[in-house]
C-alpha cells in the first residue's frame, strides 16, 4: 500500500509541473492583465500603470516570472494577492471552510437521493421508479444551476419568506439554525445537479452488477431479495460510483462557481470568480494548482477506496 | 434473471426511500425552523446595502474600486456634492486665489494653503494635524508604496507645516485640479509612519479615519459592518443610523432578490434593465441622477484612416439617430449628450456645433468627399478602399449590444459597412490601450474636475493618455494645456468651453448619451442626495436617516418614469451591468447571470 502511494505520488509530480506551466501560459496569453482593469479610470495615469507593472513584477520576461513563481511556490511561498496585497495562502485558507461545508451538505443530500434512486431504478428496470428517476434525472441534469438557484430564491426567499435568499449567516445572528437555514438553498441546488448524474451512474453500475452470475447464484442459494440487491450487487456497484463521487468532490472543491456566486457563498468558487475578473495571477495560479492537486489526490483516494471496496483488487 | 431482481426491488423500495425521506424531512424542518422572518425593515439601527463586489482594500489611496465604504470612514479635506461642487470637509474652506489660499509663484509654480478645521481627531483620539497632510504627500511619492494613482502628487515639490492646522503645498507647476488633491483623505502619520503601507493589513482592512463610521467587522467574502463613532466632529447627533452593513452580492439578480425579500435595503448602481422591476418593489424607490459619464463611439483615425477625414466623421455623427436609441433601447433613462462634459458641470458649453440625425446630409457629406458606392454593394468606396470597419464593444451587456446593432443598421443606410464585434471586459481595455480597433462603443467616466487634456490633446495618445481617437489638432491641444494651467475659475471655464467648441467642430467621436446613475433606496430614507462622480452616494451618509413615520423624503426625480416609450421595445434581458453603470474604477465585476454558464 505504501509503495503504491509512493508510486502514485511520483507519477503525479511531473503532471502537476506540466499543469502549472500550461496554466501559467494560458493565464498570460489571455488578453488583458491585472493592470488593464485600471485603464478606464482617468485618475490612473500612464506612469501609474508602469509603476504598478514593475511593482507586480509583470515587466520581467515571462519565463523569469514563471521560474520565480515556481521556486517560491514549491517552498510554500505563494506570494501576495495582486488585488488586496494579503498573502495568497491566507486568502485561500479563509475560503475553504465555507466550500467544504457546502460540498458536505450538498453531497450528503445528493447521496441520500441518488443511492436509493439508482438502486431502485436498476432493480426494477423499466418499472415506474426507473422511468421516474430517468425523467427526474434528465431534468436535474438539464436545469442550469443559475436558473434553478434564482427560481428557488424567488420561491423560498421572496415569495414565501421561509429561507434567506443568500449569504452564509445572518450578521450577528449566526446560531446553528440560522446557518442551516442559509445552507439549504445552495446545498439543494448543488445537490440536484449532482444527484441527477449520480443516479444514472449508479443505475448503470447496478445493472452491470445485477447481471453477474454470482448474483444469480446468491439468489439461488436463498439469499433474501433485499440482501441480493443491497449487499451483493451494491457492493460491486459501489467502487466505480465512489470514484465518480470523489472526482466530483475534487472538482467542486475548486469552486462551485455559479452556486457560490448566486448565493453569495463565501467559498473558494467566489474567490476564483473575483480573482479571474481582476486577473489576480497570484491567487489564480495558487487556486488552479490546488484544484489540480485536489483532482490528483481524489484519484488517489478513489483508487485506495476502490481497492478497499472491491475484494478482487485487494488481492 | 428478471424475477429475483423485480422482487428485490420491492424490498429496496421498502427501506431506503423511507430512511432518506425521514432524514431529508428532518434536515428541512431544522433548517426552516425558528422565526421565518422576511428580512428586517430598514431602521436607524441597521441599514443593509447590497454591494456588487468586495473591496480589495479599504485604503482609499490603494483601492482600485469605488470608495463607497471608505468614504463612510475616511474623510477627505473636501468632497464633491450632488452637483459636483467641491465642498470642504476636514478643510476649513476650499483654497482659492480669492481667499488667499492659492498663490502663483514667479518661478511658474504654485502654493496652495490648506487650513484644517480645528478640533478634529482621528478615531483613536489623536488630533488630526497638518503633519498628516505632509505625511500623506510624502507617502504617496515614496517609491516603496504603490497607491492606485499618484496623479497630482507627482507635481508637488514639498509641503510646509507652519502650524498644526496649516499645510502649504508647493507645486512645481500650476495645477488646476488642486482642489481635489486630498479628496481621498489623509493617511494617519502616527499609524503608518515607517511602515510598508502595501502590507499594513491592520490599516488597509480597518482604516483609521475621522468619518462618521468605523469598521466593526470585515468578514471576507461576506460583508463589512460599519458602526457609528460616538463623538463625530459634526456633532453627537450624527450619524443618525447606528450601523451600516455592506453585503457582497456579485450577482445582480441576487441583489434584486435580496431587495425584494427585505434582506437588503440599498442597492447602489442598479443596472438600467432592472429599473422597472425594482421600482415596483414596495418600500423601495429608485433614485435617478445623471452621472458624470458619457457613452460614445470612438473613431480611431490611426487604425482606420478614413476617419481622419472630417467629412467622414461628421457623416457618421449625422447618420446616428441618438434620440431613437435613447427613447427605445434606453427606455428613456439616459439623455442624449453632445460632448464629453455633461450639463451638470460648471465647465459645460451649450453653444457648440451639434449633429442632428440627418441621413441625407450624411450622404451628401460622403458624396462630396468622394466616397461613392461604385460597386453597388451598399458600401461606399474611395481610391480602392471600402468604407467598411469593425465596431467593437464590451460583451455581456444587452443594452450595448442592441445599441451597437442599431448603429450598424443606421450607418448602413448611408453607405457604411459596419461589423460588430463583442469583446470581453478585460480584453477590450487592452485592445483600446494598444489602439487596435477601428471604432469602439464605450464610455468614459470623467473626473469631477473637468479636465479634457487626457482625452483629446495630440500628445496624449496611449500610453501617454486616453486620446484613442488619435486626434491631432494643434490649436485644441494648446487650449487644453492652457486650461490645465489656469486656476482662475472663470478663465478656466472660458478655455474649456473653447475646447468643447473646437472638439464639436472636429467631431473626433460621436457622443451618444449621458450615463444615468440609478440607486435603489428605501422610501423611508431621508436626506439621500446621490452623487454623479466617483465620490459615490455615501458622501453625506452622516445626514441619512430612516424616517420612522415611513414617508421619507425622496429626492426629485426619484422613481419617475420617462414619458416616451415605444410599444414593443425594452431594455433587453441582460443587465447593463457594472461596466456601464458603475463608475469606471473596476470594470471587472461579473455582471448579471453566471460567469461560467453551465458549470456548477
């Protein structure tokens, strides 16, 4: 297991290096830069733009900028935000709890919906449950997150007044109930988006598992129907499903961009949106590297989980 | 095979959904439990502002976005009021040649004497003195600090402080906009001396000021809470509202929904296409005010040489039906304008050449200049060159896109082949800065000081300035520089008006309309005055008061709808967005809708 982990780590380092080079190149290739947003302001004189360019180190050749960034990044110096001058690591760290909270809640909801729905749909192919989950799943996948988010805001916050429309807590009134009330809408929106896809993934896995011969054997040995589906088949169907969920988690960890924007959720996603708009290269590089690292890590964890869950791989 | 599966399905149906339904119900119940209040009404205890972006820093000299929040905390020596007049705040009076505050030196320089209002203290109790004025100038001119702009400060040779309330600023040359030199306030010497201001997070996140409020809390990504200071220098009755909460809501629809749900009370810089929707929200009025900005079509003479011909530029101006655009696409919200200086400015010139909609005249101008449609393809030619160009404008703003398409159609009618190209906000700045465009539909937000040199002097093309028409007119350039070196208000006005007349004659660009500023405020808010400049609406926040009787005192123009509106036309679906409505400091905020549609 340890050797496996080491091998995976060794494989991922060149990958991350390549990602950093690509991301750096793409960011700088995009037209406009951190200074272009200042140009509209008549009080920012040309000499100011030049001065700021030097201060941010943007006057140096690109390869020098990249190497300087890489050297610092590797030893843990992520630099200072171009936008507010605070340490990049601090800016990212303060956003992580909100994002984890949102992912945790929405993934819990999505799993609570997707696992029974996926199993049911597979267990009774072309039955009412299968048709229903297919329909709901298609709708869930097709609904744009920003649209669903705004509709839920209009219904539950504006029309009914049951829930706050956005934000993470009421200022000064952030007890547990208040925080949960704020969490409901963004978590539901994000959950809908994932649950729909996951249901279909699990349904396919389950169908495959239920077609295996050992399932028929288990049934023949007199295992109860419940046991056949929930113990024997689900155990086989879960590993690939877990991989999907973990990879989704890694992607969302780098920012539920739209959901966070609509619900003014102070997570990593809204930091990414803001930094992208301001072309805050320092924050963007760090965020994108974290995101790449999260995907690599999730892949690794998925492999480990896969091995743990699937007895065939454990050998 | 299918039999056991089917049977198994029954078993599954029995257990799993019941569990998950119970958990779901529990979560929802818990979440919806408690007082399901629908926001809180605005009161003198708490006013909630839905703000479209989080500030980068609250240091007024460092920030690249509007100083709305800062202006509640850090006061300038002066501010600009709702009519763009410069009025004293921390200064006892605005220095002028008449009151002896401004003296021109024989060596061509200028001395400005600022007298501070006595008895003012920083929020920590330290007296505000002329040493803070000197420190501010020295800090900004110190190469180790990176303020947003050193404009004007770079012309200051030194500052003398003959006594604790008097600062004499010695300029190397005559500098007409001197009154606004300290509009962004002062940096407190006793806090920042000897420090790296760029990294002084304690100050930059909760600046020490003299204003009616101090920063009580900045919760990153969520809000900034301001709290009244107990001994405000204008008197203990000010400010009247105890706390102001700025919530960061980048999504335009979310801001509007918060207004509707009573979770926000004020939304500054409301996009135009939200005007009707928000006007209908009970308890909310939309304050309308002409802003100090104008939308226009820049004609780049260097990149598209036919624009160097006066006849072509004038033909473009005559071919555009601006009244129609204002009445239909703009829903009557923005008045047609004829130049860079708007009627609310003291320097505005009314007696200039105008270009009424007259396509026949446009065609005649082009005919006489030798531009003829010989090929019969609808576009005129001359010496083998077609009168065909690309009009760029910022993507993502339905109103701008509609205006661009209208221009395309109207110009086609006089024989110009226009291609419209939409460019994203950051990229468009780079394009115009490099002069890589033929024509551009955009706006400038002008400084409260009516300087035109930066935009029209022959030597102020990028990177030296923003003359992106690449207009080169010697007589105009001379007048413009003379206006910068004239302190006397009447003489400067005469020079600026001469410049406006000359610009109108030359038609280097096609002015379309003034940018109207819309701010949604509670109907119960009294003493709200608004502001057309970068100063922002909070310049008189100490006077704001929620009228407990609930009637309020809305300013003139509030919530009125224009009379003209053609049936079947509207302002479009997408928000006009911050880049039109917001005041030019930070073009970067995402507008309405999702920044990355389709992603999660």
